C-alpha cells in the first residue's frame, strides 16, 4: 500500500507513543513510524505489554500497529523516508553547569537536530512536540541550515497538552491544538500541512495557530497556570487547617465563579509529574535570563508552595503521631504521581517516603500500577521498605495509612477490615481527600485530611 504521507516521530515516550498512535488511528492514509534510541522501549511498544499504562492506549495501538503504525530503532532510515518529523524527546531539567536545577537540558534535542540534518536528502517539516524554552526553534533552524545544503527545513511548534491517565481522551478530543509557525510563505504552508493532519478528527475552530514564539511560550505558561491553581488551593489548605474551615467547601464556592472554574482546585499532598516543576523552573530561568526578577520570583513561588505542602504533610503526620515516627510502620496508599498511571516521576510520594525514612519510620508501599517504578525510585535509600500489591495485606500491622495517590480503588476499600489488623491508635492521613472521613472516624481511625479539621478520638 502507498501512503499519502510518511510521518516520523523521534522519541517513543509518554508523548510520542500515544500521540502517534492517535494520528495513525485517525489517519489510515498516513504511515506513522515512531523511533527511539532505547531498543527496550521499542521492543515493548512492539509487544503485548506496552511500556506505559494509559487507559484505552492498548486498544488504539493494537488496532493500527503493523498497519500504518510502526515502532523501530532505525532512526536514520526513518528520517530519510519521512516528510514530517515530530520530535518528542525528553527535555529534563539541567543537572550540570550553567542553569543547573533550572534550565531545560537540551542535549537530546540538539542531538536529534544534528541527526536530522545528517540524514535528510529531501525537504522536511520539523515539528517541536517536546516542551521547550521559547526561541528553541531558532536554534533548531540554525543547526538545520548550518551546512547550506539544498534541503529545506520548516520548523513548527506544536506543543502537547495531554495529561497522563487521560492521554487517549485528551488526544481524541483536546480543548485545542496549537500550531506555531514562522509567518513566511513556506512557514505558513508547513503550518497548513500540519493543520490538515489534525483536521482529520478535530473541528477546525479548535486548531489554533500563532507565531512560533507565542506557541513555544504558551506551553510553559499553560503548565505554570495549572500548577499555580494547585499551589493556590494548597496554600489555602494550610490556612483552613488553622481556621477550622474546610478547603473542599472553599474550593467549591470559589470554583463556581465561572471566571475561575472548578477544575484543578483539589487540595493535595502536592503536585507531581515530570513536567510542572520542570516547566515552571524553565519559565523562571527564562525570566531571569531576560532580567525579569520580579516575574521570576512570582512563578518560583508556585514551586516553593508545593515543596512546603509536601514537608507540611510529613510534619503534620509527626505532630499527630505524638511527635515521633521512629519505629512506626506507615503504609503509603499509592505511589504514582496521580491516578490511572504507573508514572512516578516527581511523585510527591518519593519525597514523603524519603522524609519518613529519615524520621526512621518503616514503610509499606502499595500501588496498583507503580510498584516497579517505586522500587527504582527508592533504590539505595536507607531504611526498611516493603512493597505489597494488596492494600489490606499492606496496611496490616501498620500504625498509619497515608493516601498519596487518588486511585479510585482506595475509596472502595473495606476500611473496617484494614482497621482491625492495624496497630492502635490507628491513623489515617488522606493526602488526596478522597475517602469518607466521617465513616473512617466512626470505624475508629484518627483522621487527618488536607485542609479540614482533623477527627480524633483523643
Ligand atoms: P519520555 O522520557 O517518556 O520519552 C522521551 C523518549 O525520547 C525516550 O524514550 C528517549 O529514549 C527518547 N530519546 C531521547 N533522545 C533521543 C534521540 N536522540 N533519538 C531518539 N530518541 C531519543 O518523555 P515524555 O514524557 O514523552 O516527554 C517528552 C517531551 O514532551 C518533554 O519535553 C515533555 O516536557 C513533553 N510533554 C510531556 C507530557 C507528559 O505527559 N509526559 C505532556 C506534554 C508534554
Ligand atoms: C500536566 C498538564 O495537565 C497537561 O496539560 C500537560 O500536557 C502535562 O502536564 C505536561 O506538560 O506534561 P500531568 O502532569 O500528566 O499533566 O497531570 P495533571 O492532571 O496535570 O496532574 C499533575 C499533578 O497535579 C498530579 O500530581 C495531580 O495529582 C496534581 N493535582 C491535579 C492536584 O494536586 N490537584 C488538582 O486539582 C489537580
């Protein structure tokens, strides 16, 4: 079969895999190939056991894999044969040199740019899918035009807004798709080609276009605004605990103002995930680079409150449990950074675990999807940790349960059963406010929600 277009995606991660599976699914007329330097990851994408857990992903991948969706390690061949190349390699926070701990590490990105240049014999559209500092497209263009050969490259920015756990839903029906381009005839032509791909399933009015720098910046700003909303409600949760107010009631009253909106107002143990912190720090770094110290400080505060919230959670636990955690056995319900994913990158559970171990508590960790990642994250950390699948077995013999992830299954558990097998007095710290606190209190637990008065028997 001959395909209308050959699309390549470099980087088969949380973004590359699902986004390309959706394009292949919606556009049978295009051949979509996803390549990666990691052969294990590619083998997993080609197996029955996909490398990431995402509701609905298996079905989409299995419907199109081998037909118009292919996973491969042949990066150079992929580049040669494609007309449109999405780049969705990782762009983590830099850990060394200038900007360490703040700026984006663009080494993977630059390697890809050079590899595209070396292997291109025909004109190509390069699409930035990774989240990047503003003006990265300029660097990309400079690399791609550095040899002055005949091949023409048009660089577009098309940031991804999917959230993990709902990736398939978000890709199928996103609020918007954003495409930034140079406003030159060839930039606009490239932009139209990308619009045409999304128009296979998206209404045209939700495909928005902008200049390329606005597009790059919009991605960082979207994540910063989302995270800021969480830090705002988390900051208020601390005040609620002092003022006998209930953060859920406050969030409800505030969120019903349609100018503010009710989403992203769930107070929690803190936000996690691979991007919020990284992207805000990147924004802060950019602001400082341009000398905008006040703007940088403002956004840095969002990360500061998140760190405060995680530490506050540990201190609340210690305070409630008679000011010492040493020798106490604490069961963490959930380790993933949010429900419906096995991803643990920047999960608040990592910080909480390390702090609890520092206080010499013993940990039992349970999670339906993230136990393997939890083991890797805590590898080498000093202290006693066990990993148990079954939440009843995990909490048996513990002094406390601390909910880290809002998995639906935890709200369905028989807490009478857990309570009967725990050390008394038994404590429950609900870091996600997902449980029925009154019922838990009636069972006998001493209950400590986030941003609500505690319910204790003493
Ligand atoms: P990831 O780490 O899951 O995947 C990146 C992949 O790129 C890895 O498999 C890695 O092996 C591969 N890679 C790195 N260098 C390569 C190279 N030179 N050639 C080929 N492959 C290479 O990362 P991710 O979560 O998919 O994120 C990718 C980008 O998308 C980041 O910039 C991130 O900020 C952004 N983003 C992520 C999400 C998300 O939910 N995870 C959402 C929106 C945007
Ligand atoms: C986030 C954004 O929502 C996506 O739009 C974006 O594309 C993505 O980052 C990215 O750039 O990587 P994600 O991190 O997958 O997606 O998940 P979110 O649903 O945003 O949750 C992030 C964290 O905030 C989680 O730890 C979650 O539990 C926490 N959260 C979320 C709260 O604590 N309270 C809330 O009300 C909402």
